[in-house]
C-alpha cells in the first residue's frame, strides 16, 4: 500500500460520549454476503457509526486481507465494522462496547444477520479489558483490529490509546491488520513503526492502516 502522510487542514471533532441523540438513520452492510442488510442503530451519538463512504474506502484499502481473519472491534458501537468484516470473509469477530444498551443493540444486529456462532460481544471498557485478556486471545489466524473511538480520546487519553495500540500490535500474530480512525488532531507519526502506516485523509477523518510483518 502506498504511504501517504497528508492530514486534513481543518481538524474535525467527533461528538463526546453522551452529547445528545439524533433520529434513527439508515445503516446497512455495504459489501459481501450481507450487502444491503439493515442494522439497528439507536441514533445515540455515543455510537456514531463510520460513514458509509468512509467504511467503503477503508474496506477497499484492506481488500482481500479480510478473509480468514479474527476481527476485533475495540469501540464497537453498532458493530457495523466487525459485521462488515464478517460479511466480507472474516472468520470470527469480537466486539467490545462499554455502553450496555448499545451492546444489546450489537447482539440484535448479530441475531439479524445470523452470525451468533461467529461473533462475541464483550460488554466492558476496552482500556481495562485488553491488558487482562489479550495475552490469552487466539492467535491461530491473523487479526483485523478496528480502533474507531470517540476522537477526543486521541487528545484526552492519548497515552492510553498509544499503549493499547502498541500492546495489541505486539501481541498480534504475523499478517494482522490494524485500522485506526482519528481526526486531524492526531499525529499518526507517534504510532509504533510510523513509516509502515498507510495514512489516508478524508473529509472529516483520517484512517491509518498497518500490517504486521
């Protein structure tokens, strides 16, 4: 993948957790065997799904590397990223979401798609979960790790974010892919092995993709 270091000129901010709600909007799987299938979405701004165009661009960048992976959705929200990965050929998915009502919505979406045997929902704080459990995570197949938190975490909790991303990269099996979504305030150069990240700017977000050798 060609490496681009451009970043948006105007920083964009993701709404803070709990900052109101909006009406339910259409949310669908956009590719793979479940293409066009609707997903439940409460409209709660805590779950801000990645926009469809950005999701499509991201999965196009990852490409066939999705197939056969174990997808980890660290800030799962609606579960759209992990479920999109299952639709496109991932073998399994683990979705971590600390907001319990939102975790229930993920379970509804898993049931709607009929992938209960492939998907596990972990209701909890990912910053507490990963150091306790990642050492025992299965490594029989490459991981596909999605890190799409509230953008303010890259400012207010940047050390925790870097520790988590670095720890997951270290623990992941060879060939694993990492997808990090942020906004223009985050400097991707402070990530582990910064030269190996494929960083792409979009209208209101920046996406970085890394593959562990």
